C-alpha cells in the first residue's frame, strides 16, 4: 500500500471511530409539549433511536418533552430561527406563519380519523410543504394529537343547549374559540400550565382537548363530566429547521423523512388503540360520559365557519374545504 493510500485508510478508520464514540456526530434537538407518559414522547424516542441506528451514529436526536425548551409557540419560533432543530407544533401554532394551516381546525368537517389523515397527508401536504419552507421549516410528516372533546364541572352535556353559559377554556387558537362560542359557551383563554388550578378553583367551568390529554394530564381529577363531541381535529406536525436540514447528506435526509413518517404512523395507531379504551378508563376515574349528537352541534357552526374563513382568507378556506370534500368517503 502506498503512503497516500495508507493515510486515507487510517483517516477512514479514525473518522469511523470518532462517529462511533459520538465525537463527530451531528446532534439534533427535538422539543415538544407532550408529557413523558404520552405516546408523543414514545414516538419521538422511537424516531431518535431509528435515526441513530440507520445513520450509524452519525446523526443523533436528543428529545426534550413537556415544554422543557419553552411553550409550544416559543419552541416553534426557535425552530424557525434555527436555534432549535426540530419541533412538533400543531396546525394552530403554524397558522401564525401560514394561514393555510388555519383551515385544518375547522369544526365538524372530518368524518373520522382516516378522512382527516387522507386530507392532511395528501393534497394538503403537497400544498403547504413548499410554503412552509419559505418560513424556514421542512415539513417532515404529520403525527397525531386527536379529535377534541369537552369536559366541564357543572353538568352533563347532551345537547348544545347544555353548553350555553359555560365558561370554557380554550388555547389561543381562534378556531377553537369560535367553535365553543358558536355552541353557546363563554370562552376564556388560559395557558395550559394554569388550567388544572383554574378548573379546580372554578375560574372556568370546563375545557376541550383530546381524550389522551384529558387522561395523561389527569384532568379527570377536576372535571367530572365528559362529552364526546369530537368537534375539532388537529395533530402534531413534525417540522425541521432548514438550517439543520442543510447539514444532512441526501441519504441522511431520506432517513429522517422515512423515520419521521414511521414514528408518526406509530403514534396514530397507538393513540387509536389507546383511545378505544380511554373512555372506560375515564369512567373508572369517576367521569360521567355522554355522547351528544354531533349533527346538532354542526348545525350551529356557521358563525365559526365565517370567522375562520375571514381569518384564513376566503380563497384559502375554500381551497381547503374542497380538499376535504374530495377526500370524503374514499
């Protein structure tokens, strides 16, 4: 072996050893808001393990759950700026940067989970991915959060009339506020960290969230009544800073995309399985569960649709609704 070839071979061995020891590995930070017990955290860890294994340790992902790196809007802003590599915002957080995401949270437009997935994984993703990249984010895949349901501490909800006058907490998203107000509730915006105490002290009567949130955050301890309204669907969206994306080789980029999609689908399947048993678990925790007629609520949503269309932009809203109809019943 010539001297030059000898040094090249030695260098390759040295680099392989350094990557194996993590010295030259690219570490990516992934921040999100789900608690450590939530399937969202399990999916994030699954994604991290798979990326490390498939890149031979050249790319590692460190996961920060439970808002360790800030609130959801703060993490998304860090992600856009490139100081955080990856995050898992919902469409309600993303719509502050691109109004196309605003229409996703329109109440009572999806027939079921598979209908929502067909829309968001298909025509919607093709539409928004290039737009999101202009904001400094690569759209990797859709994960899960779920259909949102109503809890309260005053009485069972069987019809929209039972919502009238209830003081309901929503996140800052206009769509959720519009849905609750169209149903007759009085909306108060309170941060999620303050929500359990606010419910316990009676500052608000109720709130709305997916079943997994109600269960994993133990909201059943301060809310005796649950109504399965499934009024709005939203999901975590796995996004990555374009700055971090540029540090990956094409092969590594392909791995990250593939493993993101696998983790997201695992989370969807896991939450679907979990949700099937959560109603019974919540009943065991003392919650009284009702199944209101969703059509009766949907019939009241015109004011919400008008507000969301104005917020998203009429053309944007109409384009999204056409996607929803095109994917219905497939």
